[in-house]
């Protein structure tokens, strides 16, 4: 009887593990040839958004200390699926609040603080969509499984157009 229970448990664990890997691999294939293009300044992002008629995704992060931010960066922003989607549909700006102040220019630190205050950003990570006029289109606070972000992105892009 114990052997039967052990065999069933082993089959169950193997099946669940295999299904998780299939879902994970579908979303998290690393972008091999391309990297995500974050704009160097908010001004550049606004100009590009206006010229290309795309919403701006502002990513509030603590790139060198926030565990969920680091994981989101790896499991979402550096995937082939996101890279391709962003290139076609979004303008990206990273509002970084690192502990190592050398990672962000003084000008961007100032702008990032202003953005945080203007949009009532209080947690990391936060994904905020705005148009080139600065009007909020949508927001997600906290970290979720990568596959949960794409329906949100698609809804923003769909209503933006």
C-alpha cells in the first residue's frame, strides 16, 4: 500500500512540476538578440510617445535593493516576449531609486522623486502607464507572476489607440 501511495505521489509531483516548467518557459524565454530599450530621460520618453503615439510605461524600481524588482526585471523585462511587445507598443522609462546613487544621474534622481510624488508612488515595484501629457492610463503596484502583466499591458495599449 505504501508503494502505491509513493508511486501516485511521485507521478503527481512530476506532472505538476512539468506543467509549471511549460508555463514558465512560455513566458520567460530570455531575449537573446535584443535588449529592452529604456529611454535615458523622461523628456526623451515623452517626445517619443508623442511622435510614435505609444503609451509610456514608467517602472518605479529599486534596482539594487528591491528583491521583487530584481525578480520582475529578470522574469519579465528581459524576456523575448516583453522585448518584442514593448518595441512594438510601448515607450519605456525607468524611475530608479537605487541605494547606490551612482547608478542614476543627479538630474534623473530629481525627476524620479518628482514623478514619485506626482503619481503618489509608495511601493516597489510600481508600473505606471501615462500618455505624453502625463495623464494616468493605468497602474500596477507590487510584483505578480509575469504572465499576469500581459493582459494589463494589452488593455492599456488597446484603450490608448
